[in-house]
């Protein structure tokens, strides 16, 4: 960046934002490093290479700055010997996005610590924006009124078009990266440019990718809210809005396949969200945020000829027969992909496998088995919606049975159907044909109607 200000503090070479006052920046950087060294800053992240600290550098009682800190292993640090660090890149990208007219909170400075050119660590100091909330928290946790949701959908559509027309490609185009300013008409700030880049223009493929990612994250939005968003994105052009609707729908299976491939790596490795778990005679994986209480054990003897679903107090336990470790890992990865793809399954808690078989443990709240007999008609719409959503992402097996589905509240919806057997879904990059989905839903409902109510 031409004409940028630099200074060395605390072993870091700091690059200041354009227009930043050097004396003020020096004071804040020194205070941030002192708070970090004194242990006065809570770490909001649990990653091994990334930390996020909330700092109080002003006179108020609440934190007023965030410090993103990264550490680099030997080889990744060597690769960045001639390249900017993540922090400096984000500082430069924020300045460039601001120059293109996008509303972004401007970081104060980016620091780099190097040894003989190799990057050891970097950090980014960002002033916090007051009286804002991120869109994910607003939409899912605060549960705005229907009128507020409509206003949010329209404003987000217009803002997304503005971002795309400015040439900003953000791979993680997700609601937590939008800050919503207070006011009757929603206005946004765009944050977090770790996985972003600027181009002269965004082609249709890049726009489709970002819109599809956002659509996946906003999993409880209604069809009318989604169309309202797309109409605003298209500047009121209904034909273009319908075209984007089709583009997103057709791209969804490919995005789900990509997500599943990544999940197969992440969910079976020790990391921020997942952990390896072992006990006498068995081993498997757990979600770090999902385990509650003592986990059920996998089968100790014999084999189960077919998967069996049973309730285990606070859990749903899906017991499988003998299988290879690769197959067991695949079931665990599918469960986590379905949870991340719109909460189509109860939250995965653990996968435990022994020589006798494996058990998938899912969290159980107030969900109940699918009703049988005539009461199934009350759940018909929920079953049809679940089948449609599953088939829109992957290939759904025709072996779906009433016992493979639970019914309970999900987010803003008082009753939704949830799949209990992820082995019935295969992520292959294509949708299940609509006629097949109708047949699967009809057969499942007919089977439930003909069966007796499940035992309590």
C-alpha cells in the first residue's frame, strides 16, 4: 500500500490503516499488547492457530476493540516469506472495499512478526462498532417479527447486490458476517475478509456461489422471504429473481457435496469443533459442543442386521451392525453435514464403534417419534417438507420408514420432521427426482398410517 505508515512495537512490524493517526495508533497498540500480556483479554476463539480477544482500551467498562491473532507453523510461515500476512491482507482489502464504496469497519492496524523473512505470527486490531448485532443472532436468536423479517430480507437483497456489483467475492458469505445497524430500515456493515478478494467484476458463477452459501445458512427462511430477497437483489425484476431461484436450487446438491467432502475431513480429526473419543473396546468422535452427560456405549456383542433407532433418555441412539471404520466415519460425516445443511437431523453428539457394531448418538430434546395411525395426517406436511429438503440436496433412499423420522420444534418452527438415519442419504452432487420424492413421502406416510402407535 503506497504511503502507508509503519512502526515497530512489541516485536511486531505494524502497518497502519490509511489516514490513521500515528500517535493514537501507537497508544492503542501498546495498550492492546499490554492487556494481552497481562491476561486481561478473554479469548473468544478456541482454535489452535487463531485467537480473538476482546479488549477494553478506552475509558468505558465494555470491550471496545477486537484483536485477531494468528500463529503460523513452520512451512506455512515460510510460504508467506514474500507475501503479506492474513492480517495485513485483511487490512488492505478492507481499505480497498471502503474505497469502492462498501460500508466496512476499518481496522486500525495489522502487525507482523517475522524471523529472517519467515512469518511467525500476525494480528489485526479492529475498533468495535457500537449498537450493532450480527444478522445470524438477529434472525435466529432474537426472532424478529414477520414485518421485521420482510424488511431484513429486502434490505439484505439490495445490499448483497451492492457488494457483488462492487466486485467483492467473499467465500464465507454468511449471516454472521453482516452487522445490522439500528433503525427501522435495516442497514448493514460487511465484516471478516479472511476469505475474500476483490475483482474488477463478479461473473454469474461467483455470484451464484455466494448466494447459494447465504441461502444455505438462512435455512429457516420461508419461500416468500427468499423470493423477497431475490427480487430486491434483482432490482425488482421478477424474471431475473426467478432465474436466480432456479440457479440456487440446481446448485444446492453440488454445494452440499463440497460441504460433505470437507466435513469428512473435519469431523474425523481433532480440532476446534470435533474430538476423538475412546473408551474400553471402542473409539469414535464427539462434537465438542454437543456432548451432554454420559454417552451410550456401542453394542458389545452380537450384531444388528439392520440399523435400529431407539431413545436413550437425552439421546437418540441409532445402532448399526458390524462395519468397517471407513463406513462408520462416513455415517458420522453425513450426520454432521445434514445438521449443518439446515438442521435436517437432530444435533450429532458422538459416533462410537466397536468390533460388534457402531452407534450414532444424536441429541434429543422434546422430539417424539412420528405419529402412527390416523394421527399421521397431522404430520403429513412436515414429512413431505423433510423429504423435499433432503432430496433437494442429495440422493434419498426409498427405504425411508416412519421409524426413521422424529417430529419436534426447530428454531422458529413449532414442528418439523427430522431424519434420524443419515445412512439413507448419499451426497453425490445431484438431486433426487421430484417423482421419486413424492413416492417416498407417500410410502412413508402410508406405512405410518397402517402401523400402530409407537410404544412410549
